[in-house]
């Protein structure tokens, strides 16, 4: 089967379909309110019938991760644009989420937060530095469903438009009423996540979002859609160079500095490089996995005086 043709058919069908349900969506990014990517998403989401409020940074905030304005009591610019549903904030992507949910939308929190579409991919380790992903993680901390969207380096307006149309398709899929689609299943397990989520809401586990990366390729050249995980592999490295004695250093970037493992070949970094749209589930949990927690607890031994998780050291 030609996966590129299937992918094209899916996008065409999505363009013709009516939205399953109109959502209240908060849209932000890290490239700034006037970027090509965020405006492509805004236009496509509105055209799909969703109610979208754009609150984006006033200036480019790339690489800000989950940083926020810690100058408590400081006054920052917050301005409505020509479109009454669009605003910019003098702050980071996380600041836009905090401002929107505590002031602008405090009485009607969004059904979904979307961050993007970023100029450049956010895959592998660099995702941790991304303001685009950081804004999505902040929403997830608040238990608001969130999706981060990025387009590969070199993306042109048509790529952002295609990514926006694909996002609409993803949202439609996530709002499918599974109780209506699988009544036999839901009659047996009505409390299952797929059956207990109200129709017209985002059907994702609590505090779980998506990190979507779209290649800077024409639709017909897309290899398919890969369900992946955020990789430990990166083909891009950020470095410094220069003479420390000079008093200054220069930032640098490297490409292809490492060889991916067999497992990493199927994670988001390499799958995007192979021409796939990648979708990776993400969450804001900073805890080590169970093995890491238990082994660390053992090594710390009697240094720990209180442990409600693993009990006394042995």
C-alpha cells in the first residue's frame, strides 16, 4: 500500500468533514504572535468551527522551555490585536498560559491548549528546551489537555498549512464519541477512559498530551504517520567554541554528531528524518521510573528518615 496516498486521502477527507464538536481552544507558541506557524493554526482551527483564543508572546521566545516571569508584581504588556480573539503578552510561552488561565479565561478554562506551530522540529532531547513543548507541559500540569505542534527546519507556508490541517484531523479523532462507536464495549466497561469521557471533549488520559512534528515536505512526499516516543537521540547539538582566556565564547551548532541505536531508529528524531509525521505522548511528570526510585532509595539507606513510598531502608 502506498502510505503517501493514504496520508493524502486522510487530509482531503478531513478538509471535507464537519467538526465532531466545537472546542474552546487556547492557542500559543514560542515564535511570537505574528509568526507564520501560529497564524496557520489559528485560521485552520477557526475554519474547522472551533472557538480559538490566541495568547502568544510579544517577541520570539524560542528555547525558553518552561521558564516564566519571576519578577512578582512586575507589570508586563498585554494587548488585544485587531482580531478580538487575539492577544500578545510580554513574556514567555508559559507566561501566556498562566495569564490566559488566571485572567482572560479564568471563568471558562479551555477544553484544549495548542502550542505551535513551531519553526523547526522539537524532537529528542531538544524538546526539553522548547518553549513550544514547555507551554503544552504547563497546561498539562493544570490538567488541561495539550498538543505541541512543530514543523521541520526549512518549513514553508504550505508546510505550516498542511500541518494545521493535519492537527484538525487529530482533534477530530480525539473527540470521537467512543461510547457511540463501541456501544457493546462500553456497556461492559462503562468506566473505561474511552467510554467515560463526555462526547465532544478531548479523549486523552489525565495529564497526557501530544508532541506532533510535521516534516517540511509536500503532502505527497509524507511517508506516513508514526506513533513514537520522544527519543534520547538527537542529530543536532548545541555547543560553544572559542578561547576562554579571551573573555567571550561563541555559540555553535553541530549536526549528525552521533549514531542512533536500533531502538532510536524508531523514535521521533529518526522517524521525522525519514519523512514521517511523528506523534509522541508526553506528560510533565519529573519522577524517575519505579526501578530508578527503588534503587536510589536503597543506595541512600539510613540517610532517609521518612519514606511513605518504599518504607524503611533494608
